[in-house]
């Protein structure tokens, strides 16, 4: 698996990547491979998972309040191998299989307070493949990318790079379960069975929840959650059945007002609702009075911190099964087809892009 000095020296000056220019305009085109700094490594990407934010940038030219204002390389759910390690000796050596922690925390101008032990909430933070700031933070959907070595997470030998492309979204799910606290033996419900909801089901199984109910508008994603550990599935249109679920903890993953209403209905009195799906900006038509009269606790869950290390360990030890979430794999040349399939929740779970054969 080791890469020779010749291979490292042969890293190209340009590499194919997936760039979004504006709403409806995404292209596979050559992008520059910048000269790495002393604390930066070059990674040859093997696989990338299409995220909902990638789809929003392609379809709407924005993901929530992050508006596309210049061309941007998409992607932050990736795996690959170190082609050239950081010159300062930080990070893993050449040939190491890795995934990336896409976040760079930052305090901003210091005017906004945040808990320093929760860097995901830092106001000046950036994330690979995000238009939240200008210039945009370029992503990792390219055959070769240059990233700070601190982003690299070495992978156990037992973990395939294809599966490792799910580490980032699984870390989002793991963080949400951490936000809920102790879930072992509890009744849980997941509203929205897309990739994040499906991965939440897998994490809840790992954490030994006694009941795991998945709720979605479509039967196809519900079938996938059954393979991941859901003990029961309910169509979202069966609103009376959802309201009778009497869950200790409900995870809202749909990012819709209807999903939040269903989450409040499904929670037991004194229960907890964890908001994972990112709702659109602005006011939401939700009967919050029911949350008050039932003394529900509503908490947010945003990205993740060091949960990524727990995810890698659990996957490497075979304690966590996420493989059924993957439904499709496309070569980079067919990236538009991948985005189109990923946009259909009935047809697809997690859609992967394949960038290069691995190992070198």
C-alpha cells in the first residue's frame, strides 16, 4: 500500500473535480492542485458520498443560508490514501488510508460567544465544500486534494475505503445520539429515513435502544432501515399511528416543518426531540404549544466534533454496520447521473462517486 517517492513526485498540477458554478450548472472539469504548505498533505481520493448540501448547491445554488457566489468544488464525505504527507512530519505517512474531518473551527472576530469545548459551534468555523463564507471553502470531490494534515484520520486496515466514505455522515448521526444522552433501553423514533436517518438507526442499534421506529413518506427507504436495525417502520402518512409511538427520544431528520410536527406528536410526555435535519430559514408552522404542555425538551444537533474517532473505531471493530445505506456507485465522469439518482429518495440511499482505484 505504500507509495514510492516517484509516485509522490508525480502528483499532477491539475486534477478532475466536480465543480458547481450556479444553480443547475455542475461540471466535471480540471481544477488546480495547489502546492501544499508545510502542514498540508496531498490525498488521493477514492470515494465520495453525495450529501444533501451538495444537491442543494446544484439545484438551488444555496444550502440553507449559504449562497453560492463563485464556482466551488463540492464534497466533504470522502475517503482515500495519503499520496504525499505533510512536510513538517505531522499527520500519517504516504500510503495511509484516511478519511477527512472537514471542519476547521474558528472564533471569528471574537464578538460572538460559544462554548469552546464544542468547536462545531464556533462562529468563524469553515467546512469543506461550503459557501457559507467568501471566498468559499473548496470541497474534496477531486482525484487529488490538498488539506491540512490535522483533518486526516487514519483508518484501520479492516475498513474498506468504500465503507469509509460514510464516516462523515455517520459521525453526524453519532453526534445526534450523543446529544440525546443515554439511549440504551429507551424507545426511539427517527423521522426521515434518508441517509442520515438511516445511519441514526444504525447508531441507535449500536447504542442498544430498546425500540427503534423509522418514519418516512416512502416504503423504499424504510426497507433499508429494517436492514440497519429498525424494529418497526411507519409511513409518515399514517399520522395517528405516528402520534401513538410514545417515544422517549425522537430524532427529526427530514428538515421539514411536517417532520418536526410529527416528531412532537411522537414524543412521550416529558420526552426529548433532537433536531438533526436543517429546516429552511425563516418561521416554521409548528404547533409548539404541544411541546410546552407536554414539557418536551427540544435540542439542536449540528455536525460533530471528535465523534468521528468513535465511529472509525466502531466500524473497524465490526460493531457498527452501515453498508446497507449505500445503494449506488458512479464514476466521476457520470457525476450528473449520480446527483440525479441521489435526488430521488425512493430510488437511492447514499450515492457514492468513485474517483480513483485504490490502493496505488
